[in-house]
């Protein structure tokens, strides 16, 4: 029986090429699945970021792009005089602008309006919106149509509208219509107290006067209004609408009486013009409160246009200009002698034409022989020689100490820029001449307000009250508070002050200051003349500083008036400030209803018996 060689039926054996093809397909499948899984992972992560973790950030970014913000300028505080008259104030105004590309390309829009105690969203046609805007701005429909129609990205619709009108425009939510605000500083009284008030720069920052020193109190904090607009430029009526009101600055109330300030400035300017002087100063102060009720500079600056004034005329010379006071300082020397018990008003002195001490010779401005004078007569005729003789009873340290007690060498600090301390050297630096010239107002410098402060002390029974220019502050809510006051101190006794007042009154009744007298009122006064140093860098002098300071009524002095003019032209013996003093003091007494004087005026003997 033959054996069969046929193989059993079944799966044929694989060839090597088939195995390779199968493996490659498997690998491709695995790679494809892996790539798909990776893509799904990326897409899933992206969805997670967008829909989960990143929602707030992307939403905020989108919102930020849709927000429109308008700055609401804060109002700078006003500056008022003592009676509340406005010296400086800010006026907030807005320009209404439009993006015509937005304002021209809509037929209607939705806006939110008040509905009783709530609000409602209404649909407004373009024609109605134009009519509404015309009504708010007080313009015609044709004017508004012309202003908002076109292809300009920026155009003015109206200028200088009030904050109330701007708010009503904003409530209309007219597509593409916006506002820009600005603050304008206005000085209603012009040059009246202009140097005291000062002015602001283009950015609204104070650059002079009270505007400068009180800038932080006057400056407010801007507010803003933010609303949401869509991609089409239309405001979203139910979107973000936030309003942060501006916080206005504080109002500052001065002690100045603007009516008296005007009068004083006019009287002073007439005197400066009369003598072709370089400049002039006049101050009126209440002796009891220290309130400065007038402080005038010649060539007064108008803060509405400070550029029209020379830079040297924009400050307040009453506090910045320090000069040798001259004979008005003799009153301080007399006060020291009386308080120390070294003399009394009727103490007698033999006064020769000249006095020589330690090799230094002193003379008077007028020619005289050897005379027997009372201390009152030495002051009444302003004798340098007699003052030096009497002053020998005071040591050098005494002289210095008394000057400092009266505030010489110390700026009054009334809230003005550049207040001068003046120059008062210590006794160890005085030479043989200066130690005696300080007795009659040479060899030292001081401002006019420092001199006024010293005389106020005498007028106020020996009590030095620091002068005041800023009376108080009024907040945006109307709350008022007084400015802090500096401490007062008793410099000389009441009895000594009365003796000095009698001597000053005798200057007017018996001495050389008779022209300062005022009918119906008792007046005390003293004149002063000193040499003015050259300002061109060359040593020496080229003119004089002429001054007069006085008080009234002498039975209870209420006011002090000081008048100073620099480098007047003419004979110094013919130059006097008595007419300006008399005019300003008379006006002050009338304005404040000070009754006429009572009692008998002091008339101390000027010559020894």
C-alpha cells in the first residue's frame, strides 16, 4: 500500500514579508491612537483653561476693553476775605465731544432711564437722541446733527458747559458722545490782594502767595465716571456704570478786608507814584487779635494775568523785603530802658551835636546845639545822639535780648512764601559801631511785618500776639475750623507799655510827627529813615527807605498802620508818609466803627526844665 505525501489541510505558513507588514500596521495604529489622545488632552486642557480656570481673567480682559472712563475734576478750594467775599475760586467746565464714526452709524440704541424709584431700559431712535441732546445743551437740532454726523474720530459738540449739564449729557448715553473736564481758576477781585492770594500754574498747582503755601489744603481729589460700551460703540444699558464723585479742596478764609485792602493799595500806589519810588508797602493790623486786615504792595499783581507783572512784583514785600528799619527801632530801645528801670519818660539828658563812644562818632539828621532833653523828647525828635547816650545803660547782651524779645530776627510765619528772618547778628559779632547803631535801627535788618509785630506788642499792653493772615478752613461739607494760633507772650509790663504809648502820642502832639494827627482821634506814631544799600554789587548806598508806623486810638489802640516806601526821589526832609498813614488809618477807624477818642492826649515835655 502506497504512503501519501499530501500535507493536512489548514492555515498556510506565514512568509517573513507578511509578518513585517502586520507589525507595521500595528505600530501605525498605536501611534495614531497616541497622537489622537495627545490632541484630545491639549484640547481638553484648553477647554478647562477657558471654561474653568481662566474665565475670570478673560472676562476681565474683555470687560476692560469695553469700559469708557471720564475724569471728573475736583474743584480747587476757594480763597475768601474775612467777610466771605471771593478772592479766588475754581470753575469746573466740560467740553462735549463726539466720535462721529460711532454717532453716525446707528439708527437706534437702548439707554437706562429713571422710572419712579427704579430704572427702566428704553429704546431711543437717532432722531430722538439728537433732539434730547439739543435740549440739554440749549442748541438747535440742526446744530447737533451737523456736529455728530460725519467721519471724524474727534469733534467738539459744545464747549465750557457746567457740571450739571455734563451730567445730563452723560445720562443720555448718546453713542459716541463723551466729555472732557477742566478746572479754571478765576480771581474775581483782580489785583485786590493779588500778591497775597498768589496764582496757579497751567497744571493747577499754586505758584505764589497763599495759593502756593496752602496748595495741599486747596487741592481736591478727582473723581471718575466709568461705563460699558459694546463693540458697536453703543453704551450697554445694563452694563457697568460706576460713579466716583470728586472730593473738592478746602476753602481758605483770610483775615483781609477786601474793601480796606483796595483802599490801602490805592493810597499806597499814589504815594509811590508821587515820589517815583521803587516800591511801597502798607500794613493794617488789629492790635488785639493780630489779624492783618490789609497788606498792600505797590505795582499790585493781577493773578488773572501774572505775566503782566515783573517777577519782582509778584511776591509780598511786607514779609520778604528785609531792610534797615531806621528810627522806628528807637521805640524798642525806649521800651527796654523803661522795663529795665534804667530811665523814665521824663529822664533828662544833655545831648550835644555829636556823640563819640569808643572812637565812633554819631550825629543827628538835623543840626542842633547842645540841648537838654527828656527821654520823651529824644524819641519825639528822633535823636540818634540822645538814643546812644541813653542806651549806654543797656549792656550789649541786653540790647540783643530785647530785640529778640520783640521778635526781631524771627519770621512771623503768617503763611506766605519767602518770609524773611532778617539779619540780627549776635553781640559777639558786633563791632564798636554796630553795638550802638542797633539802638536806632541800623546794623540790622527786618521785614515791615516784624516791625508791626513789635509795635503791636506796645499797643496791646505789652502782650505780643503773633500776626495772622489765615483765619480758618472750610471743608467741602461746609464744616469750618479756625487756623491754629501761635502762642502769645508778655514782653513788657502793662505799665511800661503805657509809658511808651504816652511817648508815641507825644511824638504827634509835641514832637516831629504832628502831620500824622487825625481829627477826633488820639494818635501815636514814629517815623524812620535809613539808607538803602546799592543792589548792583557795588558797596555803598543809593537812596533811602522812608517809613512811618503808628496806632490809634491811644486810649485803647485798636489798629496799627505802617507805611514804607523805598528809594523815593527828592529831599528826604520833604518826604513823609504821614498823609498815607492818616488816610488809611482814618478809613480803617470808620470802616470798623471805632468811636472817637475820649480823654486828654498825652503831651510829655520834649525839653528838660
